[in-house]
C-alpha cells in the first residue's frame, strides 16, 4: 500500500469509504469491517487489472476509485458463487 503513495491508516480509511460506496452502489449489506476489507482488497485487484491495460491510478483519489471498482467486482463475484451454491 505504501507504493500507492498512501500510508496504512489512509488505506484503511479510504478502503472503508470505497467499500461503503460499493456496498451502496451494489445494494448489499456487508458491515464496516467487510467494507474496509473489500475496499483494500478491491483496490489491489483493480490496480492489478488496470495496470495490465496500461492505466495507473495514484494517490488517494486513484486508490478510492480503484477500491470502489474492485469492491464492486468482488461483490459481483461473491453473488455469482452464492447463486450457484
């Protein structure tokens, strides 16, 4: 997370906001801790996917956008597995 230009505390806060925004957008009910996890993991996944196509998001705004996109992807994937189970 340090390589994204933000510290761990900021990553937790921004990850929580990104996860919460994704939760509202996807109309799910996850909880605060899960929102933080979704936002942080989502940002890592989205940054990896975006870097493969040459898009690099930096700073807190880039981390927020990547976290939101990644968290939405994770929620959608979880829903697909939930439906098939």
